[in-house]
C-alpha cells in the first residue's frame, strides 16, 4: 500500500513538472514592467499593445499563419496520395518507401537546416516563403503519411467488396466509401502538419530572411537581443494556437 | 494493359511526395556530403581539421555525455509514469495521458523560454529556494549543464513515456498476479516479470531520447553557457560566424553518421515506424 502511495506522489510530481512550467510565460505577457520577471509586480496590457501596434511583429504572425496553411495543404495532398500509393505496393517496396519517407524524422534538425540553407543559398531561395513551405512540408509529411496509412490499414476491405458487388465503379467507391473512412486520418495529419510548421524553429532560423520571418524566429532573435515581455506575448500566442490545435485533434478523434 | 495502368496510378500517387523529399532532403544532404570533401586543401582536409581540433573533441564528448545522462534520467523517470498509466482508473488515465501528450504540441522554443523565466536569478525557483532556507541568497541557475539538462528532460520525457506505456499495456495482468500469488516479492515480480517483458519498450524509449538529444539546438543554445556547447551549436557557429562550409558540412556529416548508427543498431529490435507513431 505504501509503495503504491509513493508511486502516485512521484507520478503526480512528474505530471506537474511536464505541464506547469509551460504556463510560466502567460503572466509575464501581462506585466507592466519593462523587464521579464515572474511574478510581475504590476499588471497591464501594454505588451499586447506593443505586439499588435508593431507592424513587424504582426507581420511575423501573418507569415507564420500563411506558411503553416500552405504547408498543411501541400503535405495533406502529397501525403494522402503517397499513403494510397504505398498501400498499392508490394510489401518489399512498402518497407523501402516507408523508410525513405521517415528519413527526415531520423536526421538531426540542424543537419537538415544546414543542408537546406546551403542549397537555398545556391538557388537564391533563402528568405522566400517557398523555401520555408518546402522545409516544413518535409518535416510534416511523415506524420501525414503515417496517419493516413493507419486509417487505410484499418479499413475493412469488405466495405469495398460490398460496394463493388453492388455495381459501384472505382471512382464512386473512392468517393463514397474509401475517402469518408480515411478522412479522420487525413484531418489528424493536417492538424499535426499545421502545428509542426507553426512551432518549427531551427529550419526557419536558417531559411528566414529580412522580409520573410516566422513568429518563432522573431521570438528567438528577440530573446537574445532585447528580452522584454513582448517575447512572452508572442510565446503566449504560440501556446494558445497549440492548445487550440490539440483540442481540435481531440474532438476529431472522438467523433 | 490493366497492370500498366495500375503501375501508372501508383507512380502518380507517390511522385509528389517523392519530389518534395528529393528537393528538400535527398539532394541537399547529398550536396552537404560533397561539400564536406570540397576543401581546396584536399579531400579529407575538413575531417582531419575536425579530428585534430581539441574544441571539436570536447564538444563531441560533451554532446554524447549530455545525451547519455538525459536519456538515462528520462527512462528512469518515465518508467513509473508509464506503469501508472496502465494501473490508474479511467478518469485519471485520461488526465495523466493529457499531461504527457500536451507538451508535444507546444513549441520547444516556448518551453525553453518558460525555463528561462523560471530559473533566472530573480525568478520563482530562486525565490522559493531562498525563502525555504535552502539557499542564503539567489544563485545563477541558468547557463550551466543542469539548466540544459532540465530543459531537455522536459522536452524528452513524453517521448520516453509513450513507447514504454505501449509495451507495458500489452503485458497480461494475470502474469503479475500469478507471480505475486506464487509468493514473489514486489521486487522479484518487477525484476523477473515486468522488466523483461517491457525491455523492448525501454529500448525504444532510450533510442528516441538519445537520438533527439544528440541533435538538440534551441534548448542548449538558450539555457546553456559557454561550457555546455553542443555539436549542433558548433555546426551553427561554423556556418554563421566562421562561414566555413567544408568544416560545417563535415561536422554535420559526423552528426548524421552518429544518428544513423543509433538508428541502425536499434533497428535490430524496434520497428522503424515507431519513431513517428509516438506522435499519435
């Protein structure tokens, strides 16, 4: 009984360690002081004003949202198609393709970043939206493919046989049976792709330019330069978006 | 006729993803390897420069040491959490699982910034330590090995919990009851039943955390001091400060080979797809 109690206390402490520290940034965003201190001595919305009145901060938020949306579209389209393609392959090529598509997950991000930065410099792509979308798509693609592949694997083949037996053609089967049944996997992959792009820092640091800069890159720069509570406003916005995405993912899974 | 059109559709479905992977991953990595051999002073000049450099040796050792320590801590701390997930009631299970999964959604940058706020000289952790009498006056908790370790552990723990939970949840509960019913002590049951049956999960968790910690960049760069330089920070300085591409590429290739070595060794006992499945 005693051992059980110790275990519960330990696990509760670890859970608290995982969740509570993240919330530390929120009160800082509502500080009235000009420096970062927790807890703030007095409260205000001045740093929220500073964030939204500063065109350059606002632009990074818009850029991040734009890049995340484009990344989601590209990786969902290419990833879903690839998952269907893989399911039509022989087991041997399946293993090979899965290994290939998982490649970016296994390579350290800094290596990917330096490789893409060097390539981007050679082709004049550094500091373009296209370069960032391609880089983020590379990171998001494995998760979309796996998500869709899992729904495809669990698809009951008898539904397709039934539809075919009832006289439906292959296009109609795809539209009315296969697609609706794998769509939760596609939605889950899409949400994850959006967050992967919106959260990404390392590749973005290397591929951003003066005109195209994502919110995390601006936060990263500002932490090392000014370190004022406006950083906490940016971080709180990122936290908020991540929580919305996690909730949406939860809802889509429960449906 | 039928077979060719089947092949054609499969190729058409796969080609967009393969094209993206080619321009973003395969070609850039291939170029990086070539650049690492492109020093004007000879094919292997960049590599020999690195191997003779004392700083590189120190940083490499530093990175591996941090990775090993953080991996060990993560596995030891995460195991009881994974075990608890298989034991608690349904309601607590949902809450605990949410605590483990939620951090995965939040950017490493945001989480690292939170630790900067918490650990600074006038921050809440120092205040707590002083007011409880553990410390006489606030000390610098940031920019050392410990702050890097805490920040990394915070990011890596979920990656350690999930594979071990996946392994533990498959263990037949009757085996544990049988062991206890036959008079084995808790320790014996753990050592002779639970531990051997969850070894695969432990191996997967250790591989994840070790692989990820080898390439950590943001956390050590913000929470670490000059003494906790990691390989990724060194590569960044080769590119950004010294503009030495052969050197940066050679160091990247070494990090890449180290990562692939870890994957190759672990592939013998864990499934490749579990690397990414953890996110679901």
